[in-house]
C-alpha cells in the first residue's frame, strides 16, 4: 500500500499535558470550548489506527454522537476502509475499528470488547452510572482497556463522583479541572464577557468547570425549601398567569403585598372557559400573562372583551426569560417570597437551566411541566418591577 498522508490538527499544550499524564481511567471536568471532544477523538483514533485495536465512542444522545461521527470521518477519511451508517462503525487500515454508541439505552456496547472507550459529554448523561457499570466497564476486560470521561460538569452527579476518584489519588485514576481560558485558541475577552453577562454559578460551571451544588437547578434546592409556607389568607395584589399550551396546565398565582402566595389555581379547560375563569379570578388587579404565541389573542380578549385594563402581556425571548428566571432566583434565594408545598415546589426543584452559546435556556426536563414556575416568576416580576417598560413587552 502506498503511503497515505493525513493532516491531523495538533493538540494544544493543555491537551498534550493531559495525554501525557493520563492513567487507565481519566476524567476531565472542563469549561466550554476547552477542546475535550477533539482530545477524545485523538485518543480513540490513535488506538484504532496506530495500534490496530477496537475503540468506542459513547455520547448521551444520537445528536451528540453524530457530531463526533462526522468529525472523525472528515479528518481520517483517507484511512477508513469501511463505513456502516446503520451500525455507526468505522474500520481502518491495519484492522482497527471505532464504534459509536448512544447511551440513551443503558446497554449500549454490551457484549463488545474495546481497548479504549471515550465517553463524551459525560456531565449531561442522565444514566451514566448504569451505562458505565452495567455495560461499558465490562467491555474493557479482554484488553485491560482504558476509559476517558469528558464533559462540562452539571452538578455533583456520577460524572463528578468519578472526577473525585482521580482527585483522591485512587490507583489507576487521574482527573483534571481546566477552564475555557486554558485553551490558547480562545480569546480571553470572550470569557470575560461571559463572566459579566452570566449568573455566577452558570459561569463557574460552564467556563471554569466547577460543578454547581444543585446541578442544573437555577434556584438552589435548600433555598426552595426555605421559602415553603402555608397558603396565605391575605388578599392578592398581583397575579401571574401561564396559559396552557398543548398538554400543559393554565396556572394563575396571586401574591399578597409581602410576596406570599395567597391564590393558586391550576386547571385544564377549553379556551372560552379558561378566559372566563381567568378574568373572574384576576378581577381589577394587576396581572402579568405570558402572551407568547397563543397567549397573545387571549391577553387581548382579557383587556378588551373582559375590560381588564391592568392585564399586561409578557412575550418570552431567550433574553427576557433569562432575566425573568434570574429575578425569581433572587426572590427565592433571599426568601422574599413564600409558597405552599406541592406542585409549585415540585416544579421548582425539577426546573433546569442549560447553557447555550446564545445564552442560558431555562425549562422543565422532558416530560415534566413548568407552568407553576412560569406563573410564579410572572407574579414576582409584576410585584417587584419598577415603573416603566416590562421585560419582553411588545
């Protein structure tokens, strides 16, 4: 076979140091854009191509898996001898191979044997422990293989527990915490801009690799519990309303002058009944209602048909929702509000944030509701907002 030349991007000094210091089990808690995925690709392909042995790549979802799949094929395509799109398997000159697995199914890789496995985005893999202990770890037995766990942390979950094994000096384990600025190709000014614009706990987790105590919860579990109290019997002064969308609930929350929840309505009904029930509940009090999408004509009908001039609409954008949630977080963490145990607490505890390049995205996990959180946030914002233009008002 004639010599084949492949242009492989060079590892930056931090990646080279990690590679040189690696143990059998290596764990990286790193900030965004440090270069963890490229390091993982380098490790997996070095094993498959230079050593001619089987390697595997694991990711939390098929979407994340596909990014690495495309990148390996782009860089190493002259050395690939066989491609299976269905099995997500690449074979190389020399007999090595690289399999790609999604650990959405915890038995991914079961029955295979590998010389190295790379688990990318391990911080957000929901069933990492089951997948590692039940399926992935046994694949290393035949070759006495090695494993790499790569990710930006998301709380002190199983990924972080593996990180502490390296920090504690357990035999065969090594771990590193490295920030985004440790990548020499990242402009430090970009990181500083993120520091100035993001909540501190988000910045520390996403850019410094320091896991937040409560993972992806923006409020803090202890702070949520500290705000629990009985439903107030005082009269409300403002309302926040989140209108039902699809299978969601319409939730209306009234706050008294001290910030305690004194009215809590959660229901599902046809639109005309929802309109009447909401109008009867609010009466002549100030109210802030989500007017994004289907909520816009509802707010207009409440204002005109039901003659409720103090009803105002709030249009969600990524920026306005981030500001709204940060306002709710401050109210909870300073115990400026009170709410009863039950659906409100449950939704607050399940609520998550996810950092994205465009900002921080806030939502309930898949399959759960966030209607109570939205209504409470709207009520808090209406109670505390200064005179002037509403966030998200259009």
